[in-house]
C-alpha cells in the first residue's frame, strides 16, 4: 500500500509539470545536474593568468599559460611586446633579460611594459580571448649616471667675454631626469639648465671683479646636480676664474666724447683765427693805401720841382712825410694779433695731428685708455695756452666754410714758416 501511494504521487507530479509546460511556453523544467553539482564550462579563459611579471636582469623567464580547452585546437600570440619577449603557440612565455638590451638602450629598468596577449581558435574565428599583462625588469647591480659638461672643470675668462657649453649626461642604470644649478655667487645667465643636453651661457659684467679682489680676479664656482628616479645624485663642479678687464663699451663712449669736445674746440679756434686774420688783413690793406699815397705825393713833388712850380715841389714831399704819423695812428701794425693768429693756427694743427695719432684700432683697442689720456692732456694744454683767446660760437659760418677758409692756399702761404 505504501509503494502504491508513492507511485501515484510521482505520477501526479509529472502530469502537473507537463500540463504547466503546455499552458505556458516560457515555463522550463530544471535541467538535471550531475551527482557533484557542477555545470558545463562554456567560456574560453586562461586558468593560470598572471597579470604582472617582474624579472631580474641576466635571468630567464619561462611561464606556461593554460586554458580550459584542448590546447591543440588553439594558439597564443603577443602584441607590442618588448624586445626578447616571445610566446609559443602552446602558450609558453619565454624571455632572456640579457644585459646588452639595457646597455644599448633597447630596454629600460623599472619601466612597466604593457603587453597585449591573445588566444585564438584554429577553426572558429569568433572563439578567441584578448587580455594584457605587465612586465618590468630590475637589477641589483647599480651603474651610476654622471653629468659630463663639454668643457674642463677649470676655466679662465675676462669680464665682458661669453662662455657657453653643454651639460651632457652619461647614462647608467637609472638615467638622470632633472638637473639643478647653483653658483657660489649669484649670477644672471642667458640660459636655464634643467635637463640633459641643455646649454649654459654666461657673460660676466665689467663690474664683476671688485677692487678688493686679490690679483684682479674672482673665482666663481658652478654646481650642476643631477637626480634620477631613485633620488641618486651626481654633481659636476666647474671653477671659473674671471679676470678684471677694460670696459670697452664705456671706454669707447669716453673716447668719442673726448673727440667731440676736441672737434668743437677746434671749430671755435678756427672761427677765432678767421676773425683775427680778417682784422690783420684789413689793417694791412689800410697801411698799404697810406704807403701808396705817400709815395705818390713824393713823386708828384719831385716832378713839380723839376718844372715851373718849385714851391709846389717843396711842399708836396712835406705832405707825404706828414702822412706817416697819420698812418701809424689810423692803422697801427697788428703784430700781436698776427702772432696770436699764428699761435692759434699752430695749435689747431697740433690738435689735428693728436687726433690722427690717437685713432682707435677697432672696437677693442688695447691702448684705448692711453689714447684717451693723450687726447685729454693735449686738449687741456692747448686750452691753458690759449686761455686769453676770446672764443665765440661759430654763428654765421658752417663747419665746411671754416675748414675751407682754414685750408685756403693763400692763407696757408701767409702763415707758412719761411726758409732763410
């Protein structure tokens, strides 16, 4: 009786599920499961996927990827893999981290390489898997990186000169990523060194060396400190001895100002010479007129004496003699003025010769200070010698007119030294 009841109950349940399935198509009868409760694995996956590999230099990497399928029906491949990293079709990942890769720069230390890997079914193009993993390399043998400027560590230069060099880097295990610059004395540079292969340019001003510095020179220390990613430092030190030098731009300004003052003074002297020479020339013409009148009167008296007018002949020579004191009164000889004009003329010639003799040889004449002193000394001596000569502004005459009058051949002949 008990067995019969169990059979009827099971039969009724089967009929109930069948009826419900007929009335509702969305109704599903639960699928049977196996005795240990596992479902079928239908998704392609890597069972032992490792997302990160860290490999020591001069070591060997060998890692076998496994999938939840028959490996004979699939193959593995890599994308954007670093040099030396390979994978076989069966999923065996291999790598030999040879040191030459790093010394040549083809690989880097402590750099994460992101590698794309795929698994593809040989028969079904849609049955595939794409994933990524990361690999990096490290070493326990640290080769330091060094800064290598393109100049020696001791330099000599003068004020006003320019020094320029490049700060290069010798790359070791970890390359230098930043450079800091320091100096023993605050300076202003035309460049900013922050990374490898940057140029350093500096020109010391003319007042860099002070009066109290011994030996007329000053020592400047330059420090270039390089730092890598692990905060290892390397410092390159350069010693620059700066010597005191002549400030040529300033000295050229002084030289040009001295020449300008001398040329202005020469023009004033030429104008004074022009006035004196005109005065001497006018007096000379007046005295010549008196002399001609005296000679004419005497000659007329001689002629009258030999004719029928002896009285007139006696009077006319006396008239000529009486005109001599009148000439001396009206037009006395200007010997002092003529001598002064001669002195001014010789002073002008001497100043012209001094300017030509002290002309500069280029922008950096080593004797420019001496030449400036010569010009100033000659100008001062001439001004003292001609201190009594009244100088006026050259109004009414241009520089070209004064030069043309001063260089006139007739004027030169008058004041030229005569040979005996």
